[in-house]
C-alpha cells in the first residue's frame, strides 16, 4: 500500500514515544501511568497533525496505481493560494506576498531542430524523471490547462517520499516565436504554496536555444512554514539537477 503506512509510522512514533517517556521519567517524579498517558497523548497529537498536514507521505516510493488515484482526485482540488500566475507578473508583488523567487537559465542548443528536441523533453518531463529522487507524473495524453500533475519526491537520503499535488496553469508551444512552456501551481494538500515554470525558447537574434526554470514558493500551513528552511536546499537541487539532466539529454540527441 501507499500513502501513510500506519504500521511503519507506529513503529517510528513508538520509538519516539519510548524515548520521550524515559526522558520525562528521568527528570520528573511522577506516577508512571501518568507519564505514559502524557507521552502517548503528545505522540498521538503530533501524529494527527502530520497526517492532516501531509496526507501523502510514505516510507517508500508510491506505486503507479496509487499515483493514478491521486491524480484523478487532484482534478477536483483547488489551488492553495491566489492569485496563480504570479511568476509571469511583477516579482516585487510576489515577494511582498511572502513568495521566494528562484531560477536558473542556460543555453542548451542552437537552431530550430534543437528547439524541437528540447520542447519534446520538456513536455515529457524526462529531464526530471531521469533523476533518482524525484519524478513528475501526469495522466496519459497531452497536457492541457487544468490537468493534474504530482511530484513524487524523496526527502534527502531518508526513506520518506512525498506525493505533492499540482495543476497545470498554462502550457503551450508556439512554432512561430519558438517558445514552449509548462506552468503549474500547487493545490490543497501540498506542503508548499507556489508555482513553477519550465520554458524552452530560441533567441530570434542568435538562434541559441535556452532552457529556463523559475519558481515562486512559500510554506503552506504551519507545517509547510516550519519545514521551509529544509525545503529550500531541495529546491536548489531541483533547479540545478534538472538543468544538468536537460543538458545531458540534449547532448545525447546531437
């Protein structure tokens, strides 16, 4: 099964509970049953808070059937912030609203042929899915506005995997201006609030093909805000490794 594995989590929190019980017992003179009850209550409260805040955490990578069910249910989800599309507007407004901007841009090719190759990689998310710690998944078929997608990511080198729901805000490939992009944003149930855009474009002056990734994000809910300092390095890693994998895929095609 996927999502929360209750037996695995009980083992984890059970270990924490035993350590908490021994810690309190060594420092406070109280009835053992009272200490046990208090420790159990604290662990149960923490567990409940985590279950509500991150409904799709697992001690292993989520399987395809579970991901499909999540994608289908995400169709009905609402964005967990507003207004969406901030990344294409005034960045100062987004920063005033608490969003942190990040981005990376590099040349990955030259000419129309390379633009088409890079666009195909972009729309398949192959630059992300070749990484061993994260993948971007969607339902079969061509992506359109409003379609659900999810990121399935590993938390550093731990056994924890999270399945984070998003929806496509806009997607396009313009063969006249030679610009392709996918913009998606977070929905209810995501640990963060914000959006990300992947863009491939060809310079009309130099014909250089450029790959760009930009994001705006902030913590969603109390747990998201609490975990933001831990998430920021993963976002930097996401930008860097997506760029490196796009460059590698392009070099293999040329």
